């Protein structure tokens, strides 16, 4: 079974997360983040019902959907595919392709349970296609509960002295922050429009987030605001300070060590850290690991050396080596 990348990840003839220029007619979409939903020519998306709701609400796209619930099987050419929780965001899926070999593709995933979602469980397979975003030993995340307490304490303390802006990706992280503010403080957060819309999608699918207020010229309604990081910059913080006449404190929830003007960084990631990548791999018991995204070369070499399992980075098409065939 050939596994390669050519405007999508192809496992045999199954395209996963096809790019805009991919000519496939139908593709599996692992989850609703924009870098995984760039499929102009694809007319049928195979994804979880939750991802379908996210795509309809965020991208206003109207392809046809073949919703596939977690654990159900679907024939695709001469293979069978099924989807399993990847713990990354609402509806995000690992893909199991069963053909001549059993191939598990983690896609973006995390194994820790969060306050709003269960972590991913390893899938037993012959070949594991492993996301390697944080595939170096320097990436080690603390327990989520500890980070929640840090965020809660920061919000409680700083909201008494001024106004708190919390930044987190509008899909996934911002819902977790909404819940954390509700559970760890007595405050009700204001949330940016895009966060509000995604909060509604989570609630529609049964995830309770607590109370929150849509931001709409009502900055005085709370002392904490949840925003997408792309909108939190020096200008915004200055405008807030000027219009509220309060000191502004900012925090960013991210797995990256990235400060850029924020008062605090909270190490909260929706991806597995290095040790979790190795633990997942051990439990999946593959004969071959193919790494993709981020530190793919480093992680492949660690897996070979530390676990004694054959591993290599994903090949681009055109690289006709024997190792391309798995
Ligand atoms: Zn993602
Ligand atoms: Zn991604």
C-alpha cells in the first residue's frame, strides 16, 4: 500500500485533508481547522457530523457531506475506513484505513483529556502515520489541570487590578478557555464573535461551556475577554486601555514558546508532546511509523533509536524510492 503526500495525504487511494489543488472528488477531512479544509475541487467530504457542522458554520461551503460517526465503517475503493476521536478539537478524527495493511493516521491529535474533551486512544495498526508537530524532546507539556489553575489565578488576580485579555485559537482553545474561566473563577467572559459562533457549535453537540457574553460594544460587562490571537496586538491593547481607562493584562494559551508582547504564556496545546508521541507509538504496536508535519525527521530518528521501530518521514510524490512503498 503506497502512502505519500500529493496535495493530500494518500493512504492507498484514500485522500485525507486534500488541499485546494487536489483533484480528488471525495476526501476524508480530519477536522475543521482551516489548513485541513482547503478543498475547492472536492465535492464530497467524509468527516464526523461535528466536523460537518463546523465546516458549514465557518466556511459557508456547501459540498456534499458523507458524515461518518466515530467507530462506523465505510467502504472506499478496495479499502474500509473508520474514524476515531483524535482529542484535538470537537469532531477531530484519527483515520483507520484497512486494506492490504491496516494503516492508522493520527492527524492532529492529543492524548491528554481536557476540561471539554477526551484524549485520543491509540489505534493498533501495521503502519502508523504520526503527526510530529512537537516531535522533539524539548517539548514537554505540564498537566492540564495545573495550567487551568494558573489561568484561573491570573484571571482572578488581574481582573481586580484591571482588564484581562485571554488569547486562544477561536476553534478549540477558546472553548477550553471559556470553560476554564467559568470553572476556575466567578467571572463570565466576554467572547469575540468568532469564539461565540464556535462556542455555539460545541454546545449544539453537547459540550457545556458555562456562561459567556458576545462582544458587542459592551466592554464594561466583564473584566475578562477571550479573543483569537491573530487579533490581539499592541494596537488593540492600547485601544482597550484608552477606552476602558484600566490597566490591561494579556495571556496567550499556546504550546509554542512565543511571547510577543503577552504578559503570560500558558502552555496549553491541542497536540501531543514528545513523550506522548512515543507512548502512543508503543501502544499502537506498528511495524513502520511514517511521521508528518513539524519535526518529522527528528521524530522518525528518535522512534528508530528509542523504540527500535522502523520509521521515516512522509515522502512527497515524485520521490520514487523503495521506502516510499509501505
Ligand atoms: Zn488542527
Ligand atoms: Zn493542523
